[in-house]
């Protein structure tokens, strides 16, 4: 589960209550006085971080009500949203379902549309998955819908919602939202990559490949699009194309285990067995615990009547991860 910002409680803090701006500063106020007030308000907001979460929420709400024109307002709002999310997570951990869900929903409801990327990606976009992993499926869907409704004009933020649906294997919803993102930003590689991934998990493979290709046209350096297209090309029997893409990916990212496994399997699919075994040996020498490579190669060898290689590779894969089904299938079929 994504981590929620930690709560530090070194000592209880009493937040200072300064007079409203119009009472404290006359029309003859000097610049130093204005700066001093800004500094005091900034300190007041930051001091809330020393408070327990519930007290922090209360103090930040009070600050925003009392000083709506403060220069520290954006920071106070950001801390309030984070506090709601952290408090919601805390309540869920303690078994308070209703209170936890309420706080997380408040975090979404109170978040401004122009929230910073740090706040959106680190807090708001994580809420649906947080709820889902805690068994709150209905609340997770509601949270995703609320985020879509609030941030639906931003294609990149729509992609974050689509990614939630991809992660929970809801291909239809993922595709719907990613399609909306593409319509908003048709020349943005990320939107086509997101739609390609959504179509991929929906098993609409030809369409997915087209979106990955479009993403690569717009951004030839997109590693995710290149890897996705390579995997689909291999799945569709286009092993030469897949091999070329895996090689390009490994030049860009030499430690990409999935690309290394794909390269070996593409060579095997092409009948270049000696070359494939050489690459396999080199890859396992660099990383003897590459599960995707061991399991994938084991399954290929058992399907091509090389029981000795299948058994050796499959048993190694099982040692690394006993729950991985395909390793057991390869060993059982040897």
C-alpha cells in the first residue's frame, strides 16, 4: 500500500492565533510589518505538523477560516488534505471503517482542482488503491469516480485514475478513461501509452499495439511504450519485430529484466536456440533470480521437448517464488 506521510509528534504544540490582517496592519503599515506577519503565519501553519492528526486537521481548518487571504493558504490547504488522508488511513488501520472512509473522501472533496503534482500524485491519486487494498471496494470505486469528476479536465490526472483500474484489472473502465485522456491530449505520448496499456489488459491486442506505436511515434524514448509493443509483437507472433524492440529497450535500460527475458524468448521463438541459450546464460549470470526469465524459458523448453532444461529452469523459478503458477506447469509437464 502506498505510504502515507508520517506523523511526527515531538511535543504538543499550541498554534498561535494572530489577529486578522485588517486588524493587525493599518493602512500605514510598512513592508517589514507585512513581511513579519507573513512569516508568523507561515510558522503557524508549519507548527501544525507537530500536532496529532485530528488536532492538526482542526487547527488547519481554523487557520483557513480566520485568514482566508493569507499567503500561507496554499500550504495550509496542502497540509489539510494530507492530514485528512493520513487520518483516514490511521482510522482504517484501527478498524474504524466509517471514519476512515469519510476522512479519505474529504481529502478528495477538499482538494483544489489546481492541486500541486506532489499532492495529487503522492496523496489524492493513491486513495482509491488504498481503499481497494483494505477491502473497501465500493468506497474505492466512489473515490476513483470523485477524482475523475474533479480532475477530468487534466489528461495526465485522468491517466492516474485509469492506472488504478488497470491495477485492479478493470479493463473497460481503464479504457474508457484513457480514451478520454487521448481525446483531451491526442499529441501526448503518455495518453496513447495509457490507452495501450488499458487495451492490453482488455486483450484488445491489435488496438493496444496501435496505441503503443503511436506513443513511440510521439516519443521515441518512451520505454514503457517500447516494452509494451515488444511484448505484444511477440504475443502476436511477430518475433523479429519483438526482438528488435527488446534490443532497443536494453540499450536504453540495460537492467530491464522483462526486456531481457523477452529477448531470450524471442530468439527461441525464431529458432535461434544457440544464441538464445548464450543470452540466457549471460542474463542468469547477471541475475540468477530473474523469475520472469526462468519461468518463461522453462515453459518454452518444455513445450519444445527439452525436458532437462525445462526442469532445471523451472525448479529454480519455484525456489524463488513457489506461488508462481507457470513454473509449476513447466515442471509438471517435463
